C-alpha cells in the first residue's frame, strides 16, 4: 500500500503544527505577535483552510498560541524560542540520535552498523598511499581544492564511471562532496521549500528522511516488496502530488537488498520527465554484489537531466575519507556548485588525493573482489544461524543487510531489550520507515563484525528468538 | 555613515524582486500560476505594501510576471525555471566566482589571495605527522568521526582556548566544522529566514555576505574606520531593525587589519544581549599579530550565550585540512550539531587527527613565531614599495592584507586592467563592500607570494600607479 504520509501516522495538520512551531522557534514571531490568518496560511501552504484551522486549534490546545479579538491567533509565552520549540528544530538530530545511540552502544555483537568491518578494509596499505600523495604533492595541505572538486579526480571518475557503470558524464558534470549525506542535503537545500512533496521508498535510509523533514517537506511513500515497485501507484502519486524529488536507492537497496530491474529503471526515467520530478539516485552499495553485476544506474537511461546520481565510496574504500561523486546535468550542476560553495567551499584536497591514488591502484580491485566474497560468507553465516527461528527474509543479492520480518509471537520491543541485555544491537524497523510503523521488522547488518563474532552473536540472537 | 543596504545601492523593493524570482525559479509557482497578492506578500515579509507593489511593477516591466483580472499577478512564461531565474539563484556563486576568477588567474604577482605562501607553511614536516597518525590509529580511515567532532581534539582545544585565548568552554561546547565557511553557513541555516536582517561590517569578507544573501537576508552595514566602530550607530540599527546576527571579524580584521578594543568588545556583548542579536565572531587571524597579542575574543566577555565563536586554523596550520572549532552555549549548540549532522555527518576523522597531532607538537609553536616575523617582513616590504604612490592606508598590527585607498587621479578600473596586463592581481574594494561601492579601495594581500616576488610585484604596481 502506498500512502501519503500526511494521512495516517503523521496527519497533515500535525505537520502544519510542526512547521509553525519551528517558525516560531526561529523567532519569526515573538511572544504576543499576531500569527498569519487561517486563510493567509492556507494560501501560503497551498492546503485547505480547514487543515490550517485544525492545526491552530491543536496549537491552542497545546498552549502554544492563544486567541484574541475573536479571530486572531497570537504566540503564547509558552511557545517562546528556547522553550518547547527546541524539540521541533532538533527533531532530525534526535531521531537519528536514537539510531546513533544504538550504534554507539558498546555492544559485543554490533549488527546495527551498515558499515564494513574495518578489518576487511585496506587500512594497513592506505598509509603507503598517503605517503605517496605527500611525495607527489608536497603542498597538498597548503592548498584549497576547487569548489567542484579536484580536476584530476573528476577526470578519472568520469572515465571510470563511463567504463564500469555506463554513465556518460563529462568531468564538468561531476561534483565531489563530503559523503552522500552532504550531497542529499545540498540537493534538498536547492530543491525544497516547506510543504513540498518528496517521494521516498518504504523502508529506506532514515537519515535522508530527516534531511527532507528538516526542510519542511511532506513525505510520500512507495513500498518496496519482493516484487519491486508498483509503478502505477508511483505514477498516481506523481500525478496527484507533483513531488519535487524521488529519493531512491535502486541497487542493493538499504535495508531490503532489493535491486530494481532494467525495465522499471527505464520507466522511472519516463515518469520523472513527464511529471518533472527529479530522481535522486543514491548508489553506495553497487560494487557489493554477490553474483551478477547489477544493471546500470537509472542515470544511464536518462537523456533529459531528470536524474542526479550519488556515487559514494565511503562504504568500502575508506569511510574516513568521505568521498562522494555527484553527477548531474546543467543547469542543476550550477546550482549544486553554488550550494557546495556556500556549504564548505570544497571538500578537502588531501582526502581527494588520497582517495584517487588508492582507488586507481591495482590493489583496490583485488580488495574489492575479496571483499565481495567475504561479505557473501558473512551473509550466509547470518542466514544459517537465523534459520528455524520463524523469521522471514528475502535473500539479498548484495549489500550489507538482512531485512528480517519477525514471526508474530516475538514482541519487537521485548526482543530489542533482551538483545541489548545480551550485548546484541540491531536497527528496529520503524527507524527505516517514513511512517514509523514496520515494528515487526528489523535490520541486521552482517558486515560490521568479524566472522566468528557474527556467528556467535547471530546464534545468540536466534536462541533468544526461539525462547521468546 | 552606516546604512541599511535596502536604502541605496540595493533598495528593498529590488530585494523583494530577487526573492520572488528565486521562489519562482525554485518552482514554487509555475508559468501562469497566480502569485500572492500584494497585501498577503507584504504581511508575509512584514514590509510595506507599497514596497511589494513596486516590486511587482518592476517584475512586470521585466516581463517576469503579468497582470490579469485587474488585480492578480501571474508568472509569465519568460520567468519559468531554467530561464532567467537561474541568474538569481546562482548569484552568490557568480559573485564569489568573480573573486575566485581573479584568484585563479595564473598571474606572477598574486596579491588577491589572503592565504599564506605555502612555502611558509610546514608542509614538509606534515607528512611525518600523518605517518604518525596512521601508526597510532591504524583504522582511522575506516571510521566515521562523531557529528560534533573527535573527542580527543575537542578536549585538547577546550584546554588550549582556555589558556591561550581566555575562552571558557567545555569540550561539549565545541563543534568541529570543515572550515569557518561551513560554520557560517550552518549558523545562517538555523538562524535566518528570508528578509531577516543581518548586521555586517563594511568592508568585510565577501563570501559571508553571499551566504547571508543566499538565505534571503537583508544586510545592515556598520563602517570600520581607523577610529573603530560607532557603537551608538550600532545600537540604533539593532534597536530599529532587530538584526538576528552581527557577523564580525574583530581581530586583525579582513581586509582592514583593524582590532576592536576591549571596551568596545564588552559593550558589544551588552548590546547583543539587550537586542537579542547573536554575535558571530569570526577569528581566523588572531595568531598572526606583529607586536602585542590582541585582546581576548568578544566571546570571553559574554555570560549569556549571545556570542558564537569561530576559531579557524585553515589560514596558518594547514588550509588543506579545513579545521575550524565553533564554540557556543546550549541550546544553540544542539541546533548547530543537528545542522552539522544534516550537512555532512561530521568532519572527516583523518583531518582532525592529523591536525591534532601537528597542532600539539612543539614544532608548531616554533613555526608560529617564525611565521609572525615572516609576515611582518612581508608587510614592511609591501609598505616600502607603495610609499610615494599617493595611496593611503592604516598600517595593520597583524593579518595578511593592506587595505589601500587609491589617490583620486588613479581610475580603479584602469588600474585593475593594467595590473592584470602586468600579471599583478589584487581584490577591488567593492567585492569587500556589502553595498558594492568602495571602488577607490583595493585589498593587497602580502602573505601569498615569496619575499622577492612580493618586492618585485609591489614595485611594478607602484610604478604603474605613479604613471597613471
């Protein structure tokens, strides 16, 4: 079932409440200031007056606004900045904070991190490359990079993507960002105004949701099932709500592991063009496939500039470097560069040079091949241990996670609590769900712990499940 | 003379034009959509209806909107996204682009870069520290930093600032950002809504202006003269316009070199508190003094949390690392961390660790002492060569620039063109001026070229001036 998130868990009037609370918190109005009238706010947000009326009623009930002169709404002292408004503005962080709280718990069996075991990464060799970078560019620390990224790196990646991913992009169509998260944030900053609609997968990467929410966006969701997307539903949502963006992770999807087939990729490009909805294609897991190489990115089927591609290397080359290549066409690229300029004036040159010299080495390809085998072995260990627990999942063809449906007799909260007691951490499904439901699902990352720890921990988790 | 920039060069109605063009460009309205009424927009922006009316008239004259049904304004096809709107959105980048265009010209005498000659930076030693970092933290590349920054670095800097700058701040009150520019952008993103007022110095750092403009802010200016600020004028502006921020570079100011005296620092804190205006204290040049150490930061006089301090190290430790420490109190820090989380999920750990290990070394202190002497020598060379040209400037007590007033007989544009012909680059004064005036001033950075090149280039510039 596809839903507009404004209908159920998080009704539209409540979003209006949050939006107004955030504006009050920003100091746009002070205590005892008159707020916009219902009609005026309804026009501004392009929503029905009754929705605004309902929102004001709720704000009144919550003591954040009061009524005077019969018709006017005013900021009440309880809603003053540094008061209750705080919670709304810091909301995004707090939500993720919950995830990062889980991830930072000093547990023995860390299955909540969709990262690769640092022992599987080529850390020991990297210092050699760093040394080499300093020999070749002795002044690398004394130099700023260009806003759009190091030219040598962009030229290399342009060629690399052409060969390995069938992406046709000139170096000028590449922008280097500090990780995919920065890229998503830059795109949101140039594309979204409050109350704009954004289409997202369900489940999906929680932090992207927080970024869109922080911009005041309304989230529309499309379910990912083992059968893939319902494209008719997507078209209906695009037609009805005209979302500005569709944020999608079509290849070895986090958390489900699903890969969108070629025919749907082509169709998505057509829909994007018809409904003028920019597809934001996040693709950090592509190289972590187990059997066949995944199909080319959605970007490769686009001729009209309705796809922006995020090629992040944080996951498997070096998370500490934070290197992502954003690919899109002009004039969008102009705007992205302007936003990147404002954001930090360019990703540090050192990080780009180290990445380039490591990534172009033959050692990396060997590393990648070994990494794929290691991840598959990890996945199989996890699946073997979980067999017979009543859990269901679709075996992923790549990526770092199992997306597991708990049997009905296991209460999710109890499982989480008792797992933590046994030093086992995982991600509760609702964190990946734009609607905050999916409590009967959990995300188990098999990539972060060494094999023996993984086997032991999954075994303990399975035992716990059987005993519940 | 202090001015609100909405009055002269850049009148308020024109800002409204730009604001509306930017919103149209963002796709908030499409071609033939009805725009908000004059009354509605005036209420939204809290400005006079006549100003909005004038803005709509101008947009009509420019063919961006048309009138229908007597009273309604509609988006005309000429104003469609990807059309003329582009220019407005990319404005910030283009403006800076002009500066970075100048800075990237392959000239022999590069006086437009307020950076330190890479030969004066300790590049050769840095690779040793990098090696050491890898020995101590072999997995540094495989690890994300916390959002707020590396704990070890924040603890060290908390102690360092306490001793060297009399700043009392707990490690939790420090956030590590990728350069001061990111910090300014994060602050702007949480503090500013369109049409908010921001107080800035005149002249000042052009890129900060672009960041504030990009958020739709109205700029108020306060002049820096050899006598300092007119505090009564500042109070009047704060009282009348209630600016949200005062962006200030009070120590070895860029471009003038001016340092605000202690009594004015104390008074500024009082004004900030009284008028609830957050002081953004940008302090990248503090350690580059020639004689006496400058007074403690404004932050050190604040007890109520109305100052946020930006301690950047890009200028003289390693520009390539992009390390800046932002210091402020809670709850502002909560919001900044949330914004940083959205922006890039934390500055790369590698950069923080390299910085820490280099900065804590005895070698750095030696480096700093030598650097100060070298900069003073550079300054004196520049001053000696410029003597007798009719130019006037106030000898700076630190920093990287001479802020030079051209004599009346030298036409600034001609000087710029003829300098470029002679492979000499400098920054025209209007780039540093929020009002875009100050054409008879130029910024000459004496820090970027080696001594002999500096002497030769300044000599050629002086000769050119004498012949004009």
